[in-house]
């Protein structure tokens, strides 16, 4: 088995992929979601995405200057953090709050833990949790998509976007509490797939996220292990409740297409820094994320659980790596 191994002096480069290449692939994959955000939320999307990205870049640059380290903004990891954070924010979020979130993601969650590769938690999700703790009302105020401008020509884009609208997951939570019926959820399933629905910037269009995820899988930037197990665990968990009482609980397809499920499964949980290293570990990690999302959505008071599920499993990732250790080439020697 070892006959094909070439022995050479260090450094050993096992892949042509670089951090910049991987991050560029993620940015390209997020382009459909960014485009959908701009279509449905117009200038609000541009302002939030620009604010988060610039805040992340400048914070990383300032932190490198303070630490007297060479600039690392060229690896594009700060850009990816800024985009994912922006896509997980409500459209009506003020730009200054987005800047605070971007600065927190880089300075506290990333740099304070040693920079890229040393952070325990996903920076974008930790920053979102920080903003939720600081600005609870702003983080739970949802606005209608700007596509309703055509039906209301007497109002400007910014005015129509300010109209509040419940998200699909909010309707699902109301159904659990028997404040509405699941027939309302079925009527919104098509809107959720295309994206003409209230919610966070990058979570409304399931189609855009699926296109981006397919690109990452095609490029082999991510593997199937985490996305598949996240969605499978979530579908299985929700199916149990749906079959018990379909008049109260939404069907599995609704939960998969709604909220941040696809964004979390394809772009957040697959973060190579905060996820386990082995295939078996990834399967356990993904299943844990999917189960926790549904546990929070169905049993908890909060309608969405992606952020908390990812952060909890990030904390457990080192333990998962200890349980499923990587086996070096040739196997583990029998040392007594």
C-alpha cells in the first residue's frame, strides 16, 4: 500500500487548493443568493452586504497592524465572513449595527483566537448571536420583499421594503401554538422556493442557495457529508412530528426550504475550520446540527435554530475529532 508514496523533503503540499481559491469559490457560490437578495430587497441588500464586508476587511487590517503581522485580507476569508453575516441579517437592519457585527466577527471571534484556522466558532454565526443579544428587536423585525413595488407604485422602494411581514418560520411557530393552520404554510411553499418572501437577506430563495451549493460540490470545495446529514436529520426529525399531527406541524420539505436551513447546511456548517476533520466526524456533526435546528424550531420558543445549532456543534467539534481520529498512511502502529 505504501509503494506509491513519494518521499521528499518538506514542505509537503498535498493539494493545489489555497485558502484564497477556496474562499473565491465560496464567494462565487454565494453570488446567486446575493443576486436574489438585491432583487427582493434592493438597496437595503447592497448597503448591508457592503457594510459587513468593509467592516470585516478594515477590522482585519487594523488587527494585523496592531499585531505587527502581514496583511491577510488577500486570502478573502474576511470577505466570506462579511457576506455570510450580511445574508443572515434582516433587510431592515441598520448599517451601523452590521458594522458592529463585522468588527466583532473578525476582532473577537477570529483574531482573538489566533486568526484563520484557530477560531473555535464560526465568525459569522457568533457575530449574529452577538447582534441578537444586543439588538433583539432589530434582529427579529422582518420586512416584505421589494417586489411588491409593482403592486404599490405610489410608494418608493425604501418605503415598501419597510412594510413588516411574518416569515414562513414565524407562521410555522404559530401553527405549533395552534394560532394558525398548516394550510397557510402550504400556500407559502412556492414563495419560499423562489424567494419572494420575508426573511433574512440570503435565506429567502432556496433556489439560489441550491445553485450555489451545487457549484461548491462540483468544485469539491465541500463534500456531501455535512450538507446531506444536516438536511437528512432535519427531515427525519420534522417528519416524526408531521406524521403525529400534520394539522399542527409543517412537513419536512417546508422546513428544509425555509429559513436558514440551506444556507447553514451548504455554507456555514461546512466551514472547514470549525467542523470535524474526518468523514465520520462530519456525519455526526451534520446530524447534530440538523437535529438541533429542528429541536429549536419545533420545541423551543425561537422560530429559527441554525445559528445556535451551528455554534453548539462548533463547541463539540474537538470532542468529535477525538472520537474519530484521522488514521495516517500505513495505519496506526501497534505501540505497547
